[in-house]
């Protein structure tokens, strides 16, 4: 359990709407893991990026199994948190997987995070950083 304000302060945030039963999700999740790991573990200083998983699994047990089996070391909204319904509505989530990249304020930088990671790899992060108005010395 973390304080979300503290954990997400001065970071570009990827809201990852996904579920273990969804085969396109299981296909993309390892790609997102690699992207996350490269940004946080292989750059100095670590990139100001965090992923928050918002589950569409059928149970808390399914969510935990999916996270243990496939996820990176990222944050997740608790399964029973009613806020996930607000987030799905706010960001117009009609299908998964969906990776919405937002500023710390929740303002959308892009709702095409999945496509951008697939098409551009790590280079898309620089564009997100510029869109986030976060000023720091980050080089990839």
C-alpha cells in the first residue's frame, strides 16, 4: 500500500486497463513490462514514469494471479476500489487492453500508449515527458 500522491508525484503515469482473461492483454503486458523495466532500471536517473494497473478481472484472486504471473513491479488499484469505475468512465474505456498516459493532474497526454509503445518503443516516452510539463534531466 502506497500514498498515491507521493508515488505519482512528478511522474508521467500510465493507466493500464487490462485483465488476465483477455488474450490481447496477455500479449501486450510483457511488452509493457519490458518498457517499464528499461525506463526505470536501465536509465540513470530512473525515468519519471509509473504504471497503475486497473483490473477488469472477474475476481480479486484472478487479478492477483495475473499480476504475479505477468506484471512488472508497478502499482495497482485495489480490486474492490470503486474508483476504477470512475476511471473507466472518465477515460472512456470501452475495450481492453488500454494504456492511457496522463499527467500528474490526470489530464490525458495520449490514450494510445499501447500503440505508441509497439510502434516507437522507448522513444515515445520523450514525447510523453514533454506533454507532461515535467522538467528534469532525463535522457534515454
